[in-house]
């Protein structure tokens, strides 16, 4: 018999109807509980045993809910939430050169990025996302927003070879980025990636510099790659090779490399990404919406490439919603391969959690519900009458539920979203700031 | 000056922030109101003029909302909501022969269909759907549910050449169906289609009989067609021709014909559907989920074929959500054609409303906000903080909002959904009945 004194004191015991821990794979637990202390997962165990073993300051019953790891948005431009729906039904090149880049040239400031990133953080927390991998200008402003929101983020230190409001040339981008990284190095929820924008905006010399920095500083590299046929054709014209081959020659491919989009891949290129241990950030909504094409999700999956899911920016999606990307990835994998077993519900859930964490080099900290990992969690209520009946909670998360069914989001054990609202963001004030930018952009 | 007495008395004046009337095409109205009387749309006019002209018993201000026609679900098997997620990640043939058909053989009864259809009606009303085109067994039970819900529906008089719990042979299916139609012919919200199940379940003789009945009774025909490569291969083996050619020879193709799915089409077949004036019911989620393939939405659209959107049954989707199908159709049209301008937001909205009405021969009654048409409407609230900013309400409906943002659904002027609940369905009782069927199916 356990006496009161032999119990271990913990901060929080969560007792949902189901737990999907992601590790081990393909498992759905019933009658289990998750113990949290000091921001970390202490245990996942049968509920009756949890009551014996732990004395919790707080217990939360979630009788119609699934508890799973917080979702990882593996590619976004968070601040572009201010340009949600700003330019629809246009192809990538027109969209970028005639709408997005001119608007950015006119409006891009620290305040734009702070407001836009805060709006994105609020939306992402509402939808169960706890970590995002960002790529945008003025990352110092993004850091302000992320710290306020309480989210976890990998900030991309963006690099281009042409000037913007943010920086003058490649060295200036790099130096500003690395200074920011130094200033934030003790923040437990922040990490950084080197983020050369794309093969068509970055020179060989800059890519080589980035490869060296990545090795020296142990930073992941995150770049748009093989997004459109045009990008590939231009590379062949200018460099004589396709972008993946060019980056391989420049020494960029490897386990520290995240290829974003990877829509247009020859079989040999899928092999190359697989053999070199690269990761892929799939952004299926954005690829479809910009008319870039349909990513070969099933092939990428079958070749054992680690891939996660990204929303891309709200200007090309127009939601920062990983539930949509899970559903769409599973559907497209099946539709393209004409194999209904391609990318099952559990595999889509893993792509949206552990795989994203792995790509960012954060899988020792987040991405699954293993003791010792940070308590980055979301709870999804699936006993709503509209979602009945439920034969399999994993299937329900991917094919039936949506972000509107998320009820709680925790980051490092702190409850950062409940009752549809982020904990640390005043949404009325945020809306007022958003409206100012809306008016500036619209007129 | 208008005196009080010169005003026209009406039941309801709705004053939303925006109105998207679908006709004329591509229009979004601001500062307008919609007048309803006796279940019909009386007027769509500037709000200040509406206050002069009409005296309304009720006025409803919707200051953050878009008002549009109720959505039309052009193909579903409503009662299969009881099998939502019952068999995922399986290809069509396995899914049908090893999971769905055996379950139906064991469980199919009037009560199953009544409960399942009521659950589907509740879900559809919650998501702004006011009309659905159904194909399932025991349509008399579906009629019970539809009448209770207050929705509008076209009931498919299903026909197969093999026996089920419902009927013994083709003549029995037809006779039961036509008897039901006679019994319901005065119900203002009900219409009927002849619904031969598919080329692989219906003989030439039965198809010919159906063509004759369709001409005599002026009933649309609604059939699964060219859903999988296997269906086409089997048709070539058994009949020497592909199913579309077979049905053409049998006299079925024409303006009364709705081809459901139409995933695998040769260029000449798209021409044939176009020249004969056939309609297409696209069900993109279902096609992807069952691994059937990707419908050529952009080609179908460009050839001027009238196409609407269907969810298919919840067993292969797993939501009865036309917002999802609008978004996915627009995205797939762009992704497959690699043209971001393919199927714009306004075109997707038209597919989900007027085009569906036209396919059912109901476009004189519903599908757009023209005076004289029935007041089948839905209101979508898009001023939620998560959806900001909004540059274009049409884009927001298709790419940003979801069914969770629908706040009101009216059918023939009656408010059939508000505050997330259907007006005439007791959801607690419905859940209790659903749970009984859930337990029977699961164990």
C-alpha cells in the first residue's frame, strides 16, 4: 500500500479520454494520464497507477479529449499573417513580384513584423501549434512576439543577396542574424536556423558561407527548394544544373538541411535527399494555391525521408492550420499514388509532430510524449455531437476534427491557450494593431 | 418622402456586412440588405433603401458576417454518417467489399437510415448546407429525417441489380422508390432523382428502364461514374467499352444526368459530357481518401461543364463539409493545372451553390439570392480575430473560414440552425441513438 508520503509531488496530472504519444508509433492509449512537473513530462501511465504514484497540485479531467504533442509548423513566414488573402488566385512569380515584394518594400518595419508575428502566434496556439520554424525579415521583432506569446520557435536568420528594408547585402543579413542569436542564446524556447531564402535569390558565395557557418555553429539550414518548374529552369540556364545538384556541390545537403516545398523532384533527387539525410518541409496547401504543383508525398515518405508539415505564410494558404495540412497531406499522398493506405492517420500525426521536431534538431526536447521531454501538448475535444460516432481517435484527428476542436495548448508545461484565447496576448489590442496594418496595406 | 403606410410589410430583413448573391457572378455587396417574406427572397437592395421600402416584423443585424445562398451538397449517402471513420486508409474495392457492404448487410434497417440521416442533416445545417442530393437504401427513412430537420433534399431512388436488406431486385428498388415519390409529391422541400448505383452494379436492361422513366417523369439521374481505373477496366472487359460510352449508347447522357466523381476522363469523354449537357458532382476529398485519383477539376471547368460539389458519405470523407470541398476544389484545380488562377474563390462559391442547384434542376428555386427564389441562406461570421485581416470576403469564405464560422442557416425562410444547434433536432437524443448504432457497428 502507498501512503500519502510515498507519493511524488508534481505540478499537473492530465487525464484525457485518450493519449496519442507518437512514440511508440501508432499507439492510442485509453485510461491513461500524463504527469507534468517543472515544464517537463514526468510520466505517461495508467490513470489508476498515476493516482497511486503522484500527488498533483492540479488535476485536469478531459473526458472527451485526445491529448497529443503540440504540433510543429515546420515552415512559415509568421508576420505575413497581415497579408492573409492580400493577393489570391495568382501564380508564385506574379504573386511575389507584383504583390508581395512591392507591399513589403512599402511597409516592412519592425512594427509590421512584431504585429504580424503576434497575430500568427495567437492563431497557431489556438490551433494546437506549439513550435514554428520561421523565415522572415526583422527576426528581432519576431523574437519579441514569440517571447510575449510563450510559444517555442526556431527563428530563421534570413539571407538574400539583394537589399530589403531589413538589410543591405548577404553579409549584413548574416551579421544581423547572428547578433540576434547571440543576444537570445539563453532563452529556453528559442532556437535558430540559417535561412538562405531560395536558389534564385542567393549566390554560390553566400551559400558556401552559410554551409561553413552551419558546420561551425551547428545550425540547421532552411531554404525554399524545387518549389516551381520555373525555379528549376532558371537554375539550369544560370548554373547548368538543377538547384538540388547545385546545393549538393556547394556542400549544403546533409542532416542539418531542411528543403522547403520539394514539389518537383526527379527519382534521383529523392534518392539524393534520402542518402544525404536531408529533411523536407512539405507545404501542400501553399503549393496548390500558388499553382506550383503537387508534392510527391507518398514517394518522399516511402523513401524514408524525414518530412514535416508547414503552412507557409498566411498570404499563400490562408490559414496557419496544421490540422488542414495533416488532412491534405494524407489525402494527397493517397490520391497521387492511387493507394488509400499511403500515409495513414498515425503517420500524418507523426509528420505534424515528431518529424518536424527532428528536422529542427529538437526531437530530444519535443515532438512526442516521452518522459523527460518538454510538456508541449495540445488537447482536442472530439466528443462534440458533430464528430460522432468515433471509431478511432487518430483517424478523427486527421480526417474529422479541425483546429476549432482544440481546447488547450501547453508550451513547456504552461497553459498558453484555453477557451479559444491565447493566455498572454490581448486579442483586442492585437486586432486594433492589425487593423492599422490592414488599412495601410489596403489603400 | 415615404410615409409608414407606403411601406411593404415583410417577415424578415437581414442586414449583414456583406452579401455574395452568386448572381450576378463575382459580386460582393456592402451596405445591402436582404428582404424575406413568406419563405422567399423579396429583394436585395441598399440598406438605406430597404429601411424606406420595407417594414419588417424582424430585423437581424449581422455586422461581421457574409450572407450567401445555402450550400448544396450534390452527392452524399447521408445515413453513412453512422460509419464515419469506420474504415479508413483502405482502397475503394476493399473498403466496399470487406467493410462497408458486410456492415450494411448486418445492420441496414429503417432505423439505421433514419438515425444516420438525421445526424447528417444536423451536421450539414451546422455547416451552412441547406440542400443535399442523397443516394442510399430505405429512402423513406431518409424522408422522415429530412422532414424533421427542415432541410431541402433530393432523394435518390437507388437501384442495383443485386438484393440488399432494402430490396430484392431492380424492379423492387424502382417500385419502392416510385411509391415513395408518389407519397411525397406535395412536400415543398423534397424532390427526387433516379439513382442507379454504378456501372458495375446495374445492368444494361435496368439502365434502359431508368432512361425511359427519367424522360417520362422528368427526373434527374444520379450515378457513380468513372470513379476508379478498375471500374473502367472491368467495363471494357465486360462490355467492350468504357462506362461513359456504355451509358451514352444506352441513352442516359443528357441535361438530366449527373455523373458523380468523374475522376478518370479522357479528353474525348470531357467533350462528350460537355456536348450532351451532363452535370458533374465532384467529390474531391472522397476521391483522394479512397485512393481513386485526382479529379480534373480545371479541365471540367474550362470545358464549360456544369459541376457542383459533394461530400460523398461520411465513411469516405469523413466530414459532410462543403467548405472543405470548396477549398479543396479550388486548391486542386490550381495544383493540377499549375495555374493559380484556375477556379477562383467566386467560382468555387458558385460551384457550391448555383451549380449544384442547376444539376438538380432546382436553379429556378435556389442557388442564388434572386428575388422570387426560396430564402435558403447561410450567414458566416468572418470578423473573428483568427481570420483577420480580411481583404476580400469571397476569398475568406473559400481559403480562410470554415464551417465552424457559420452562425445561421435558413431553409425557405425558416431559421434551421443558430448557436451551433439545429432548430428541430434534439441533439442529445440524437447522440443517444447514434451511440446505440456505434456500439452495434463496433463490436
